[in-house]
């Protein structure tokens, strides 16, 4: 049996298949995608289905996704882990820049706390390392917020294995987010490092930005044999691939949400995994 639960930092148990909110923002992550009531319905259904990890970011919208999370789910049920990100400033559709100055990271975190109606953010992730600011200053700012009780755990987004090693010399890291999926495994060294240290790996684009929901991945025959969709095979593969992988696929569709969450029931055999592993 594949493990259903992962303990973030060894402390916060979450179901490994979570929900990401990027698709609640409009094209280019700008503005809302549709009616707020539809987004609220998807978020509430995700939690009804047992999701305990909601992954969002301040720049989805910007601010739109965090506000929807609070509208839909506050007061938050016990055991629900809210993860958000800061360190990127969005200025228009598909337009953004990295901002890692300590004073800006503090301002972003405090704004997220207000939007999410939280006293403490369970997992606050640095959306990008700022190449113009020393890593020690960026992580130092998050450490200070953690000491103040505004952050419980720190995560990183889009880093190399070497950067993670350097970050771990400075502070405890609970999670990373990198692009990783059935056909894109450039972050395999990072995954191995996460496994060695019990760090959660939240793969973004777990469905290849939609490409893995079709036969382009070459998994349709396996999906047919299991009576499921190619997208469900792609998510099941992640859950089978490593116990630290915690995918948070996003969608604004109730039907697609149900399909994604049903992937936890797919059991892949050794031959399935061998064939899927070869697709990269």
C-alpha cells in the first residue's frame, strides 16, 4: 500500500493529494478566472472529499486566490493545513518579478495573514530565491517571522539540490516545490535529497499543465486497463513514485476536481510503474 499521509516537518500530517489554487486566478494568473461562487464551491468540495493541504500564493490574482480560500473555508476546520507563498510580485498577466528583500518578504507575509484570516501560516514558501539578495537574508527574514509565530514552517520553490543543501545550513526547510511529473523529471536529484531528509516535495504542473490528461504522455493503454483517465494515471504515478511527493493539482471545475481526487484509489502494479517510469 502506498502511504496516504505525509507529516510536514514530522509534525503536520496531511493527505498527500492536496489542492492547488493557481487555476482560480484568470489567464496569466491575473484577476479571477470566473465567478467567486464557483471557486468557493470547488474549495469546499475539496475539503469535503478529505483534502487537508491547500496550496496557494499571494501573487495568484494577485491576492485573488488567498481571498477565495478564506471566503470558502474560514473558519478553517481542524487539521486543514494552509500553505502560501511570497517573494514574487505580479504586475500584470504573465508579468512578474522576484522580490526577496527582508522588509518586502515581511510585508508580503503579513498581507497574506490578513487575507487568509490567520494568526499563523502553517507553511510559508519562498516563491523564488532572489539572486540579488543573499540567501541568508531572505531565509533570515522568514526565520524571524517564524520566531514571532507568524510562520510555522518554511518552504522553497524552484530550487536546485545544491540550493536546498545551502538553505538547510541556514534553517529548517519543510518543503520544496519544483516542476516534476510523469514526463518531466529534471528535478530528480532534488527529489532524492528530499527523500533523504524527510522533506515534502510538492510538484507543480503535476499534470503537465494539462498535457498529461491526454494520450500525449503515452499512458492511455494503462489508463484503459485500470478504467481511469490518463490524468489519474499521472497523479497515481506521483503517489507511487515517492512517499515524499505531495501533488496539489489545481482546477476550477468540480468535475475535474472529483476526477483528480479519485486518483488516490488507483493502484499501479510493478509492470505499470516500469512502463510509466520509461516514459521520461
